[in-house]
C-alpha cells in the first residue's frame, strides 16, 4: 500500500531530523571540549590577553554583562509590569509588539547604533557603550518574560488583593510580582546567558583591550571579541587561546541556561 | 444478527493500576441502535474507543478477551484485538466510523471535509467524488444548507451543522458501524433534535452504538441499552425493558435519577 | 515608592522600545545621510563598486553585492533549515515517545543557546574543511555560511513550530485517525493546516534573524566584494561587511556602511513586524 510507505518515509525523515539536531549539538560540544581542554591550563586564568591569557577577558565580559543587567532588569521588569498590569488600550498592544520586534533586531545594528550614539561623539571606544549595547539586547527579553509570566498569575490573586483594600501598585509589587518571581528569575537568567555570549554589539563599542582594566570609559576587554580577533590570527597559539576562550564561554552560557531551567522545574 | 460481539473483554490504560473495563460481554446488533449509559467515569467511552481501536494511538494499553466483528464479505467474524498491521487498523477504522462529543471539522472546506476519507481511499475522479459527497451530505440532512458554499471553510458552520458534517464525513465511507460518543452534549436542543432524527434514519444502512448521558435520548432513540457501572456491564436488554422494568436495582436507581 | 511614581516609571520603561526604535532609525539615518545624499537609494542598492577615493576623499560605494549576498545566504539557510526544523517539530509533537520528548527538546534548546561566535569558530575550523574536502573550492563561501546559519535557526523554527502544532486539539487528530488516516496524513491534513499561521510566523521570524545574524557567518562567507559565481564561492553580506570593515572605515565609506546598516535594520524591521503583527498576534488568546 502506497500510503503506508509514504508514511514510513516521512516518519523516518522526521526521526532523522531529530537525530541530526542532536548530532550537531554533540558534534559542536564535542569538538569544543576536545579543543578547549587541550588548550586550557592554569596560565590562561592567571594572565591577561597581553600575556596569552584570558583573565582580563572573563572579568571584562562579566563586568559589562552585569552592568547591562543592572540597567535592563529594572527597566525591563517595570515595562513588563506596565504592559500586563496597567495597559488596557491599543497603545500598550503596539508597545508590546514593538518590544517583540526589538528582540529580533540584528545585534550588529545595535552595536553600530551605540557606536553612533556613544562612541563617535566621545571619540573613542568605551566599555560603557558596550554595556549599553548589551542592555539594549537584553531589555526586550526581560520585558517579554515579565509580561508573559505575569499573565500566568491568576486573576483571583489580584482580586483578593483589591478586596483587602490594597492599592494597585502595592498589589502588583507585593503579591503579583512575588507570585511570578520564579518565572521572571528564570527569564532573566536566560537573558543574561544570551547577552554574555554576544559579540556583534561589542565589536564597535567596547572593542577590546589586552590588559585588565576597570575603566569603563576606555576600550574594554571581552571574551567574545577576543575570540573573533584571535581566530583570525595565523599562529597556532592564538587559535588555541580562541578555543580555550570559546570553551569557557560556552560552558558558562550553558550552565546558566540549565540553571534557569532547573529553577523553574523545581520551584515553578 | 450481531454485527459485533464483545466477549470477556477487559481493558487497562497504560498508566492505570486497575482495569477500566472488566469482563464485558455485549452484542451490537445489526441495523439497530445500541445505547451505552451509565454514570460518568464508568467506562462508556473506553469501551466505545476499543471498538475502532483508537486507543492504540497511545502506547501501552492492555486488552484482554475478544471483540468480534462480522465481515459481510467472508461471512465470518474476526477478532479485531488481533489486528497488528497499520493497514489492518486503517481498514478497521474505515469500516467502523466514529463521531466525537465536540464537532471536529478539519481545517479545510466543507467539500474537502466530506471527501477526506474518500480521497484517502484513492478516489480521485472528480465526478465520482462529487456524487459521493452530495450523497453523504444528503444522508446527513445537510445538503440543502451547504450546497451553495461547498468551497467555504467548514469552520464557518454552526455547531450543529458541523456535527452533521462530521456524520456526513463518516457516512461517505459507507461504514458498517458508526460509534457516537455523546454526539449532542455540546449542542443546543434544536440541533440535538436534528442529529437524533438523523441517527434514527441512518440505522437502516448502518449499525449504531451511541454513548449518552441523556436518558430521554437513550429511550427515544435506541433499540437496545447497556447499563454500565464502574467498569462493568450491569445489564443489557431491549430498551423498553431496561427503562420500564429493569432486572437490576442499580439500573433502576440510575435511570430514575437516584444517582449518577 | 508612591503609586503614581511607580506607574509613571513603568510607563516610561514600556515606551523604551518605541524610543529605541526611533533612536536607532534616526541615528543610522544621521550617519548615513552623506551616503544617501551622494548616491540616492536606487543607485546605492544597484551599485556594485566599493572603492574609496584618493586620500579617503569621496569614492564610490554601492551595496548591491552585500545585499545580494545577504539574500542568498538567508535563502540557502532557509532551504536547509525548513525541512529539518519541521521534521524536528513533528518528531517532538507526533512521533517521539513521552520519555524522549524532554531530553530532545532540551538538546534543541541548548543548540539555540550556544553563542553565535562559537558557531563561527566551529564553522571555520570544522565545517569549512569538510566542505572543501567534499565539494572543492575554498571551503568557506556561500554554502558553508548557509549551513551554519541553518543550524542556528533550526532550533528557533522548531521550537515555535512545535508550540503551534501542540495547540492542535487531540480530538481533531483522533477524528482523522478514526477515518483511517495514517500519521503522515494526520500531520499533513490536520496538524499543519491547524498550526499554519504559527508556522508561517515562525518561518518569517527566522528569516529576519538569519538576515541579521553576523558572527556565525563573519568568518565563513569570505568577506570579498564580488558576486559569487557558484554555490561554493566566496562573497560578502551586509552583516559581514559591517563586521569586517566598519572599524577601519572613514568619511563616506563609514557613511555608506551606516547606510547598509540602515537598510538591514529596515529590512528586518519589516520582516519581523510582518511576522509579529500578522501571523503571531494574540498568541495568548489562541
Ligand atoms: N487515558 C487514560 N488513562 C488512564 N485512565 C483513564 C484514561 N482515560 C480514562 N481513564 C479512566 O477510565 C475510566 C473510564 O473513563 P471513561 O472516559 O471511559 O468514562 P465515561 O463513562 O466515558 O465517562 P464520561 O461520561 O464522563 O465521559 C475512568 O475511571 C477514567 O478515569
Ligand atoms: Mg466519555
């Protein structure tokens, strides 16, 4: 019977697709692990890029990521609250959609935009611009998670608060937000994992720095931009350092990701 | 004559510790309407869904006993619990149609809905499709209402019309048996009346088994009634007998509305 | 914090996306205006020359090559990604055993979480040599870039498509099975039509992403200003030319690069808005 054969073929193809996806994941992680572990040694964690180490890169990446979070989280959560709790009209609906659009904005364009805004006028690359670019990448993700996590909080909870005579913003901050805490935390962790691995927004904002620095008004070191630069060098040592950096970066990103999922599973 | 014979049939869901159906013995008589009644959770749907083995879409369920289906071609009964191959299931499901509680029009036109099963069977000839679709829609008393908009989406029909469309879709395959699982419980009284009338007319061509919570519907519509309780068949008989003079106290309590 | 202050702060925060959008468009336009005034729109997008003038004065800059390169890489990526992503979504919704759904979903989501620079590294050092071995050429080029881009958007399409397909009511599928349909027929005739808008939306969204993705292809496309002669030839694209020449460019060339960034942003804005406003709207209500 012809139909049955078609059916079998399609099922087989679909299973193949899934195997392909998993295969590629393990292929990438596998090569990354092999290349990374060979290149990792104590030296790279205790030295900066100028001495073929990645200490300053890790620190720089985290500083910009954390700074970006400090900007994006309060603004993003507040925006999510507005969209879900206050907005009732069409304008809010448009804002929600625009925020979704921003989520898919090309990261290189965000980098170039911040270059035009904060690098060109100042006259030189700076870490602060890098953090702002990352914050712009992070914001829409935080807005959208907050918005959708708040939508899962049952109406009755708000009504109960109102029945007790609470004012609207107190109910939101003390009851609704608390009920959605786990989901929002997970969303923020995933958003952090996303921006900590970004390269394109940093290329023309923080650029890179060979040395350890905490001065955000000048060029700032990062793992991702360094990987991009090192991979283009012809010498083996630079490429190995790029692999080491890639391995560390991926491990950190995936661990934060899995941590986020673990939190939702256990407390959600 | 019996179109189906259910013998010592037990059924256990994959994740369940106890069987949901225990040792059921029940005939389904040819060109008659058999009603399955009983309180919620007693196993009516489970039994009905065993008759076309739709349970097998989900792995791990356990069948015991026999369900015999009469084959007019060979004049013999075959045990549908022994089916294993995919084409045997397809064949069974085309012989034993099913109508669900909520109307389930497919996201396509009215015509394509009714032609769906025919096309699966490889009928491609346009004029043959058209005659068969018209025939089925007339059989489901829907033709006059939709003949001018056969190309329109089936989603645009009213609930009652959608349900009759689903019946037409099943009837188009000329099944030997039609299974109805509470076909009117999601409909208004007028649509319910139309469906009941339709089911009554259908029985001259097909054998019917219908699950219902509506006692009046069961007594109006059916020739035979089976009363089930907690996974067991308590009583089976002619409908008048069940409703007027049941043998079992439990049956009487149920149909008089003392529980359920 | 008082109620009024809180409400105002959150309102301001909510408008940030709108403010950012306007700011991005105006900033890009401001820096691009030199190039816009010099070349206009049509001449710029059809121009195939990219040459700085003497002493960095003037020069001729046309965006045709990177624009075509962007469209080609995106198209190749979509052609590869679509069937595989659909296959994964079908596997997860209709085929996989319960116990497999979770681990496979997590694997696919982890694939989406890997930073794009890592895809670039992997593509440059593992995929490109393979492509060179089996297809000849330089290894890097349209095809390698398309494959890496495809791998990046597969999880994205698969997960949205899967969610859309999961909204198909069970009874609807059961009633198709009850008519003797095979699994493939149920998927083709019931599940996919039912999830159609969600699936199309996810495809368009992925298209927008692929168009703007930079780091995964920056190493892999070759970054040379010429039209590709075949599937395995090198070329450039808007994100790639931005990533590789922006930091050295000055004056009119810099302005032309801003112009390209503006075009890229406008293109992805249109594509993503189309997906969001038209196909994926009211995702909560459905
Ligand atoms: N998928 C399943 N897995 C495990 N147990 C199930 C499953 N579906 C139904 N059951 C159980 O089997 C028993 C019979 O259920 P069934 O749906 O057949 O009842 P019913 O008579 O049709 O009820 P109703 O009138 O409410 O439709 C119930 O106890 C139910 O909880
Ligand atoms: Mg039932």
